[in-house]
């Protein structure tokens, strides 16, 4: 996938989530919910559909019956779950945090990034708990960096340098999420029916 394709796919994904949040008058940020999901999956958890949909309702500030009443929301979120897991597992490292594209003001992109990182840390803490304390040094350092990123405030006037910095931080976060996933998710054994090359 070229960089343009990746950024187009990311823009489309964010718009679809944002539209779903707007349609249901959710009070939270779509990037944060995606971050929570990624954090839980990266820390090794797998969530059944009912538990995931309950998390969705809670995060969006909706009654727990919302996904029963809206097939659209239920199907969208069930599909989002499986797509996110597949992207985290993908060997081509095509996974991307759910963030708006460059058409959005830098302040909005920074807000989305800090929301995503906060969600990711929350999801990891929920799933990994004590195991985080026993993780290798580089993972613990990464978590400290993510905590710092989640508290970044947008105080300065944006310029070309802040654009570049934001891109670098997004890439660091993206690779960090993949590193956590690799650490807590042992490679899946090929199923016995998969032909192996000799």
C-alpha cells in the first residue's frame, strides 16, 4: 500500500467512525474508543461480541440496549472489532491508529492522538494489569512515553515543524502499539490444515 493509499484508508475509516458517533450523539471521541480496543487486543485480551458492544455503549454514553435497537451500530462495531484485530496481526504492519487526516486542523489531530493514546493505555491496563509491571524494559519505557504523549497540550502556534513532529509522534505511537501486540500475543500456530512449504 502506498503512503497515499494508507492515508486515504485512514481518512475513510475515521470518517465512518465519526459519522457513527455523530449519528448516535455520542459524547466521547471515536479515537479514544478505538484506542481502548487496540489496548485490550494488544495486551492479549479477546473480547466476545456482547462484552465489546457493552463497552461501545458505555464509551459512547448510550444505553446498553442501543446496539440491540440499532443494527447499523451493532454491525459496524462488530466489523470494526474484527478488522482492528486483523490489522494488528497483519505481517505487513499496515495497522494505523484511528485518527483524522491532514484536512483537519492540527489542534483536532493532536486532540484525536491524545484521546487515542489515553484509550490505548486504559485498554492495556484493563487487560494486562500486573503483567505490565513484568514487561521488558523497552515496553515499560514505551508506556511511560505514551503516558507523556497522552498529556500533551496544544499551547503553541502550529507551524511546519509542529506538523512534522505530529507525524513523527503518530508513527512512534503506531509502532509502539504493534510492539505491545507482539510482546503480549504469541504468534498463532498455523492450523493443521494449512499446507506447509518444505
